């Protein structure tokens, strides 16, 4: 049993909760409220901007050129490839992608970004990977789960989104990160492994919370709401 498989087994409850979330199931059914999709895209655009920066921080903590090359490739993937599922959502609701950029992160997305930044700034390379890995891993499994359950045809409104995340390119990213993590875990102390597991689980929990944030259109409380209590 590898370290990354242990992580997957220990967090199977969160993975399952993500699969059954109404937003995720709505993607499979081809029916997600327009407002929820807009909220998701606004938050995810800024979240992925932060993800790019964290990949850059991972490069700064890398001593091996293969790690540097991998994280550099992932920056390019986010910049040039991961815009496609966003475009699919935008096309389905008839909104221009540019109109949904530049918004402040809602509370949950803000928490998620700062959680990853914390491990990027204070942790080891293994910790950074543990904080980053749940994003591609859960999306890969979401894509595969939706393909298996709903078997969407190319006329499905979210076919491109589902197909993108079920694709071998996302699987390759996940597998590469898992394999590198397994190597680093073999050299890590028990204390570091504990921090790695904590970083991974919190990112899994925040992945579920991100879907919930989008579905409920979570916003920061304003002064009137706070003052009314």
C-alpha cells in the first residue's frame, strides 16, 4: 500500500460526498442553476490564479529539475488548457467568460487559497503536493464517475466539461503527483507525514466546500447583516 493510496482510503468519505453533491450531480444531469455556475466560474478563475502561484512556489522549493519541469508544465496547463471547461459552462448559460473574471474570492475559496499558501510558505515540497493534489484528483474521479453514471453524449450541455476531467491528461497529472508524493513520503519523518495527511484532508474537505459555496452562492456578510444581530 502506497502513501497516496492510504490518503485516498482515509478520505473516501469526502470523495463520496463530493460525488453526491447536488452541484456535481447537476453537471451529470445537465442541470445546474445559472447563478450557481456563474458563482463557480467567478471563484474558480481566481482560485486557479492562486494555484498557478503555488505551483511557482513549489518550483522554488524544488531541487530536482524533473520537479521544476513538472510544476512549470502545470502552470501552462492551467493557463492554456483548464480554461476550456470554464468556456463550456459559460457557453451553456450564454455568458461571456470575460464578464466573470476579476471578482473577490468568496469565504470558502479564500480559505482554500490561504490553506494552500500556508503549506507552500511553511511546509516541505511533500506538504505542498498534499495540499495541491486533491484538486486534480477529485476532478479526475468526478469526470470518470459522471462518464460512468450518465454516459453523456456530445449533445449533453456539459459533455466537454465532463470529458475534459475524465481525460488521460488529468489522469497523467494525478498519477505523476501521486508517484512523486510516494517517493517523498518514504523519506519523510512521522511528524512530516502527519502534516502531509492533515494538508491533504483539509484540501479534500475544502473541495467539497467549494462545490457547496458555488451551489449556495456563498458571499461575505455585509455590514447590515452583521449589525442586525
